[in-house]
């Protein structure tokens, strides 16, 4: 189909698309509720089966299950498949939908998780419909994979993701785009650390000199951590939580802080992790313990990523859209596939705003363009 025909096709599906989207949003899938995510995964699997694709539930022990879907081109000597990547879970606890029900207003759709990323799941269903009806004819197989724990680190979905991605030639990630609908050609890597200080307790009024103040030591370490921020290299180190002590009249023997790290390259991540692990106490009577590490690699803007972006931009131009690009400090499952050396383009979801915020929404008029763009990309990526 021509680009204009694809747009017309998906425009004709818009009423059904909004109905699908309502169902996806109203089926809440909070990361912390395995039963809810699993129910949602089973529902979505049935939807894909109805659209002519093969769906498989991949079991996870304590977090939401992963859903893998496949559509086979049925051609001999198929090149590597293309993977459409997303996640099932949202940050919104069960029951949020009652306080903020799904609604359509002024060309926007609102509701918990609609932007991040139930709209991306809707796009995958629309692509599956187009494949079933022969509206899009890729020369290769198409795989879909949706983890159930992306919002909390992808610890249990990651092995399935890596296993599936390993056979793929390109990854198209359905996370929300940047402002203005721009694709994401780089993401910062993410690290989480806990710094614990063990000191010596003592009576704060009688013999404070016998104590080693863990809170004081931790405060000095926080200032040292702040010095690791490097604006030019794009490295941020943020102490996000801090706690310690037992009573105001006791020299505190324990204190700890949680630290967020963001980096633009794997090299920078390794460097900052080494420096955090190498922290030494100011007061030698105190001891330091560091837990955690870099838990999501960066999606670096490599030549392969840029090549994939320009293919997406060319496809978007056929649809009358000049697709921009940019980067973000947040991580996604696309960061893992990029770190595997697989060309990965992120931010191909529906335009909107308010991710993880009460005013989360999508632009309904962007649905058909994004679905058509994905179909065009499936036909052209190599």
C-alpha cells in the first residue's frame, strides 16, 4: 500500500482503536501486582491471536509475566526478524482508574498508563491487524515482546528479552516519543546505589567523643558524591533518600543513602561505579558499604542507530511528517537491546505527554501516523 493508503486504512480503524485503547487502559497492570499484570498479558495474548499472530506467555516467578508474539512472513531464506518492543506494566496502583477514568476530550485520550505505554501496545495490535490483512508485507518475520516488569528494572523479563532479541536484526521500541513526536536515538544508562555507614553510638550529652557519627560521615560522603556530577560528560549523581540515627540524644551508629546515577556511555558508567565503590571514610572509625550498581545500560547513538533513524525519518516523510530525534535521561528495555549491539530506535509510540503524571494523555490524531510509520519501517529495515 502507498503511504496515503496506509494512513487511510488506519484512519478507518480509529473508532475501533479508541475502543481497544479504552480496554487496555481500564485493565490496570501495576508493576507491583503480579496477578493484574498476568491477567493483562493473557488478555493481550488473546487479542494478538485474534489478529492472526502466535502469542506465548513466558512465566516469571514473582513479577508480571512476559508476552512474546510472532508473525511469520512465510518466505524462504528470511533475514533476521524485526522486534517491536514494549512493556505491559504501569506505575499506577490498582484502583487508580476509578479516580481517573479513561476519557476522550479535545482530541486527547486520558487515563493511567495511556501514554506510558498502553498506546504503544495499541500500535502493536494495529500492526498485527495490518499484517493479517496484507496491508503491510514485510520481507521478514516480525516479533513482538512485552515485559511485565520494565517500570521496576526488568529483572525477570530481561532473560526473555535477550533471548528473543538475539535473533533479531533491528528493534523498534514503542515507548513514548520526545516532545514534538521526536524519536529517541540515545538514552542515558541508569545506576542505583545504596551507601551505608556504620559508626559508633555514644551518649550525646555525657561522652559524645566516644561516638563516631554515622550521619556526619554520610553527609560528608554526599558532598563527595555531588562532586562526581559532570555536566559536560552528561553524568548526574543524585542522592535521593537519606536516613539514619535512633534518637536525638544518641550519637548515631548507622546511616544510609540511596543514589541515582545517569550516564551517556558504558565507559562513563564503569568509571562512576568504580569511584563510588572506591569511597573511603573521612572518620576512620566508620566503615562504608556500597550496594547496587549500574542496572540499565545506555542506548548510545551509534552509526547503526543513526542509520535506523534515517530510515524511520524517510518513512515518516512519505507520511507527511518530518521525524525529529533526541535523547533522554530515562532508561527503557531498548537500552538492553542496544547494548547487545542490535540497531535500536526508541520513542516510536504515540505522541502525548505527562508520563508518570496524573495528567497523562495521548494525541488521538497521531495514532494512524504512528501505525503507518511502523508498517513502513517493517518493510524497509535491513
